[in-house]
C-alpha cells in the first residue's frame, strides 16, 4: 500500500495511508485531498494511485503543479519519495509493505468493510486524530469513479486547448453563421483529439469525447443527449456533477455531468441570452425557455449552495390531443367530450393542480378545441403554450433590466389585452394580482377564457383566487370577491400526479353559484383510487358522479348534442 505525506513549513507533517483510486487535490472541501491555502486552486490536480504506480496531473490550476521543480504539463509518473509541490505544500508518496504501514486510518476507507470508520477527506493543518474505540458512523457523499474523474480531466484539457485555438466568443461577436461556427469548432476538436488519440486510455472513445466537447462549447453540453431522449420529461441539474431526470414519472440519477461550475454557467448564459434575460449575483435566478418551448428555471450562487442549478420541464415534440390523453389514461372519452362542449359553450375554465401535474399540457390540449375563427391572446411569464390557431397573438412578460426598471408583469399584459379586442384570453398561470384582472375580463364579455392555478383540490382554487385578488392591493370585502369568482368561473379541471408518477384528471367540477357567503360547487367527473398493484401502479377508475351540469339545457339552443347518460354512473344507465 501507499503512504501519502504532506509537508508545510511551520506545521507537523501529516502521514496518511491511501488506497488505489483517484484523488482530487485542491482548496475546496469537496476535494478528497484538501489543501486550504489561497494559492491552491479549488480543483488543482488529480492523483491516480494503482499499486506501486502513481501519476499526477494538473487540471487547470492557476499556480501550477511541480515535480522536482519541473512544471507538470501532462500526466506524469511520480517515483517513490519524489516531492510534488502544490503552492506551499510538498507531497511525497511511498510504497511500503503491509506490516510496515502506519496505523493511521486509510483515506479510501470506503473500500473497507462496513465496520471500518467512515472515510474522511485529507486536510492538512493538524495531525490525524487517534482512532476511538467505537467511532460514530458518518455520512459522506459517494466518491467519484476514478474513470469518470479521468474522463473529466481529459475533457477539461481538450476544452482549454479549444479555447486557445478558437476564440468562440470573438467569432460569435462577429455574427458568423451558426453552421460555420460549428464547422470551425468541429475541425479544431477533431485535430486536438487526433493529436492525443494514441494517448487516451482504451476505455475512452475519442469520437464520443469530441462530441461532448462540441456540445459543451456550442450547445448545452451533457444536456443535449437528455433533451434528445423522448422518454425524459424533466431534467434537473444539481451542480456540475449530479444530473437527474424524470422518466415515466420517476426520478433517477444519470451518468451525465458537467466539467465544472463554469461549464454550467456557460450553458445557462447560452439559454437566457437569446431571450434578453440575464442571471448574475444581482439577479441570481431566472425563468426562461428553450427554442422548442421547454420551460427552464436557473438559480445560481449565492442562493444555491451546491453550485448552479437548472430545471428543464420538457414538452413533447409532438402536439398532444385529447385522444393521446385518453390513451395515456389521463381522462376518459366522456370527460374529453364534456370539456370540448365546455370550450365551445365559451365557459371560463381553470385548470388546477400541483407542480408537475401536467396543467400546461392539459391547457394545450384544451386549446385544440378553440375555433380557428376567433382572435386568441396568450399571456405568459415565459412563452410555452403551443397553439396553432391562425388568429393568435402571443404576449410574454418582461423582467426588470439591470437597473431594476422596465419590468412588464402579467397583470400589465392582461390589462393591455382588454384593449386588443380578444375573443379569448389564455393566461399561462395566475399567481398574483393578475387574478383580479382576469376575473374582471371574464365578467366583462370575454367568456371562454382559460388559465391555470396551483391548488391541491378544486375547492382550494376558490380560496387561492380570493388570496390572489387581495394580492392586487384592492381592499375588497370577501363577499364581493366571491361574487366575482362565482360569476366568472364556470369549470374547474383538477389534475394530479399520483404516487406512481402517472398524471390523471382527478376531478371536473362546476361552479354552481353563491349561497349565502359560500361558493357552491358540484363534481361532474372524478377519479377514484381503489388500491396499488404489486408493481406500485395506482389502481382506480374514472366515474361520473350523477350530477348534470346546470347549463345542459342550453346545449340544444346552441346546436350542440350531448347524451345525458354520460353523467350517470354505469350502474344507473339504461340497458
């Protein structure tokens, strides 16, 4: 085994046993060998240990790594007891026999049996404490795979070389065509990879590394593969080295990762810059969208303590229709027919549900029922609705500029929309004072409007609307607000994401009116869960409650036919 000794002038040397593996050396506490000194980069060097063979590699440090006062330009073999200089520290590695090894705890104790003490990062400054008789178990994040660390360091080197050979920012500023920019970058990456191809480990595919470097330099890096995967519905970047995805309603960790936090920041900038938005320490979070309409949220330091985070809600490449929702088990054919009639009858509809329940997707499906002859206005924070009617106007809110001025809110756009002669107004989501303006629009001749609201149940939608109206700053009595809501809202469609990850329309309710000081509602359709299968799938069924909509008698006058039997439970329907 090997013993690592760390020297620093004025401090006692620290000797620690290290097992085979990959060790990141740097100032950051996340490094397995931590050297807390300002002259040491956060991720300074990479030490590879395999038996009696040790190699050291500088991974882009500011002050360099030295072996016998010779700077390390590429991975170099370290002979036993050869001094490695990193800032004010000198490191030596000696291979010793098992019976002569020091009795200090190994740095790679994670490879030991479960009863061994939990692993700790090496941190210079004080001798390692004496082992206690019964140490308390500790929790440490899983250590990186040596192969992954090696691949990351190789990609980092290629990326630095690409930056030196091809100034991408300068070429972008010259407004070079995107295809020409990618062609030049591709040629440079191919040349760099060709130069080092013979030096790469056999486990690494040079072509794959070249593609990943191109994606990071010009695209969205490791997110490109995930965005191209149609089975992925959500992408969650938790810092540079942990990327999760949602598939079939379940969240799982991927093998994809960024080179470092700067790579994540470059991707964030690439997303928000074309939209005229920004993210920095003064504005450390932002909502944006991708060209395909996918919703993006980014949050960075100092609000995020684990590094830059990105959350992407992907939308289907193919437009979804009601038949797709029926096939997926989100709702039944009768429920789809009823919602179609509600849209044609110009009923004001609110789609409610929790985060990730599919509200926006369902709103897109309902928009397919809108007649092509009507003038439709959509109002959103980040434009993500995809309507295909010919007479469509899309409005998007604007955040404040760097001076904190010039913000245009959804409420401003709703008020402006009333002067644009709309037949229908669709608000992507009501979350504040714009709810009052939306209710006013519904009550002043703009029937058939649609919006979404975050709520846990249809009844909660009413209280949420009351709260949002009060957020507008208007000191209205509670009864006046409820009268507005009862008069404006006709149908509430509630969608939920169940425990197995499936999305279902769990309730379609009608707002009947106001009795005393309370708004009355009746459920038309509902989903009843009866159990969970051995595989964890939710078991249940959709059913009508037996309540007939109050506007059913008006259908014939509008030339719409709808079988009243669809509202009756199956046991009560005539044979």
